């Protein structure tokens, strides 16, 4: 099947962040509109399709990380009346992002504005809270909703049963291009057991294809999910083994980053490998998994 999406060309690089489009009766729906820093690329992509932001009626968020949801408040400010769907754990931070931004700033420091742009609040009356189990009728399409934590406590996925497409955010990993696949495991919410259960939920849907925010549609869904389960466990075990090996935290992080970069470059060109790391910096992948193992 085909699905319409816009490459947001994050930091000028192709195939890092994708926004999916549903266009039908009742206007345009965007799934994961990306960060505000990518709004010019989003608007250009809409113009190429003969529409504009003013045609958007709905934003559907898999979760509230800035690369997925950062532009939501800015879009709502520009186009009053847009409805935003988000999980109940993410909704308070979308309405009042102060705590979220303080947490993210600890990771990115003075690069926040360059990377992400503004993260404006979404007025509470325009937020529809999801818990999982709902069915949304949007842009002429019916979407089933499932709660899919593991990557984030506020993560949901969506199934278009008619098209056989599951929009899974980060739950099925990152694959910028080719066969190279890895797990996005930033702090603070990584939970491998919950993640495996979420993959079970998506598999039970029996989708034909998956749509990854990083990056785009993948068919067949079942084969990709099988590969990702193996990748997720292997990546978690790599960090666990690194922690057991001892040494300073700096040495452990560097060893993990070096291994990830080596593996990426075995399958990808230098440009593609750098795009992969733009989608999820490898040092943050270590931090999220180290936090997971230390909590256990």
C-alpha cells in the first residue's frame, strides 16, 4: 500500500523525521507533525500537495517527544480550532510544557532552539486525551488506538484497518534506510518488558505495513517486527555487558557509541550513518538503557 508523508529534512538531512498525512472528508490530519524547527519543510511539503497548514484539522501524536510533537502548539496557535490527540500521560505536558522542557534542556542545553525551535503549549480545550482502546474517525479514516509504552510512558500507536497500516511512532525502532535498524532508547522511560508487550499488541493487529516516524513505511510488518525484537534485546544486552565490564561512565558510553557507529557504517554510507544518529544520538541510547538496568 502507499501512504502519503512529508520528509521534514531535520537539520537539512533527508530521511530523519517523517510526518504522515491523512487527507479526506473533514480536512487534513497530521500524525507526528515534528519539531517547530522543521515547520518550513512541513509547510513546503503541504504546498506541494496543494494544501496549507490552514487545511489541517487534526494532529495525532504517538508521544510528546520534541522530534514528534514539538510543533503542535505552534500549529495550533497559527490555526485556531485544531484538535490534538495525545495519551493521558502526555497531555498535561502538552498543555503546560515547563517540566518537559526543563528535562529536555538538561540533554540539549544551548542547542535547544537550533534543534527543536519553540515548544508552545496547546490550550486544554483543544486536547483530546487517549488511554488506548479508542477508535478515531478522522479525515475519512478509522484509526484504532493502543497504548504502547516501552519507549515512553506516554506512547500510543494507531491502526488504519482498512489500509493495513500501523502508525507506531518509535515502538518499532529506527530505520533510516536499508537494513540497518536500532532501538531508540533515550531516558527516562525505557522499559524493555513493557516494550515487548507493546510489540505483542501491534503484532496482534496483524498490520500489513508499519509507519515509523524515523523513517517512513515498511512492508512486510511482521518480518520487521521480528528483526526489531532481536535488535532491542541485543542493544539492551550490549549496555548491560558494558556496565558489568566496569570503567568510568565516560569510557562505557564511548565504547557503546563506537560500537553503534561501527555497526551503522557496515551497512550505510557516511551520510546515511550520520542521518541515523541525528534521529537518535547514540550516547542518549546508552543513557536510557543504563538507567533501565540500574533501576532493575
